[in-house]
């Protein structure tokens, strides 16, 4: 496969996954801000949404206040935000056009119809909460349709494996950033772990990764920070956990290595991260510091993206 084709497939999957992640983040933030002030305290949940998305600095170059209208507009529709949902869908379509012959008809139809609907229905944004809810559902359903189409219709060859690399690398980065914002920024110093504010923020985090129901299935307990962290970091049965993402990254990189007849630094780096996750436990992570652990993971995950690019995409 040409490196350019592999790159387009890789970034197509990343953009679709990023759009869904932003939609889930906005939806979860809306749920928290709908609670009485006594439950959510003095924190600005829209600030935390910007931090989770990694666009706080660029946001304040355009807006003065992080409120619902400004943040929703910036994360969803702003042409000035490279990572807005609008720009992610447009970038996904541009990449899919470049590799049209490498996609199945179902995958192409999903991306193209989403782009058409974006232009026809959502070009002016949303004016009501009801419209916003419909838009967020549209984005999430587009991602689910695309991911389902890829899983059900693609040949298990290098095109599929590069697409999955992009998806799981992006998913791991998103999950890690959510946890990092929670532990390092979100909970004010005067609030204690396990308080009302803490409970609703953890609920918001689990909703943003579609894991609230999974948490209760696995632990059958009320929300506890160390169990939520265990689920999102170490539990390989949760599709969005860091452990699950790296199981898939290692598997797909190994398949690419077998198909191309050689292993390389990407395979070794991914195995190193997976091995560290496999040999970690929550007691050690909390003792070392969750923020430090997650920051190290984000750096290593970003490094893997750079290695994959150098090894296969240029």
C-alpha cells in the first residue's frame, strides 16, 4: 500500500473518532450543567470541556468567556478551530475522497451523507437545546455507522489495520485526557474526593466515554474514583480503556508487520506501553500520582503516533 493511502485511512479514522468524542464531551457537560448549583459547586464545567478537548488556549484567543453558547459553537461549528466537529467531518470526507477505492461503499456513503447533512442542515449551527441534542446524536450515529461499516465490510488487510491504528490511537488519547483533566484540574482544592461535586463529575466522565452502565456491570458499587480509574485505565474489557486500546494497537501493528515482512520501532514502542499497563495496578498508580502516570502515557501515546508516521506514512 502507498504511504499516502495509509495516511489518509489513518487520519480518516482519527477524525471520525475525534468528532464523536467531542459530541460526547458536550453532551456530558450539558447534563452536569443542568444540575442545581448545590451539586456542581463553583467549577465552570465548560472550562473543563475545553481543557479535555485540548483547545482552551485557542478558545480564549477568540472568546472572553467560557459559557455554553461560546464553547458549543467553538467545539461544534467553528471554522477557526481545527478540531471542531464541523472541521473533523470535513477533513474525514476529504481523506475518504482521496482513498475512495480503498473504502467499501457503506463506509463512503456514511461519510459522504454526513458531510451533505452537515452542509444542508447544520451549516448555521443550532439555536435551541433540542436542535443541539439532535446534532450531537447525528454525530454519534455517524461515527457508530462508520465504525460498524468498517468492522462488517472491510477486508482484514493493511487498509483495515491502518484505519484501526488511527481509531485506537485517537481513542486512547481522548480517554487519557479526560482522566488527566479530572485529577489535575477539575476538582477544586476545597472539595474532597467522594463529595457531591466529585460524584457528578465522575458520572459525567463515564458518560463521555459511554461507560456508566459498564461501570455498574463490572463493579456493582456506587461511583468511586479508584474504581473509575481502574475501569478506564486497566480494564481490557472496556473498549475505550487505555488497556483495550493498546491491546488493539499491538495486534494491528503486529499484523502489519507480518504482512510487510518486518517489525520496527512502532511495534516495539506499542508493546512497551502495553506491557507497562499490564503490569500496573491502581495502588501503584495512585501512589505514583495519577496525573504523572497519565501525562507519561499521553507523551508515550503521542510518540507512538510520530513513530507510526515515520515508519509507514511518509
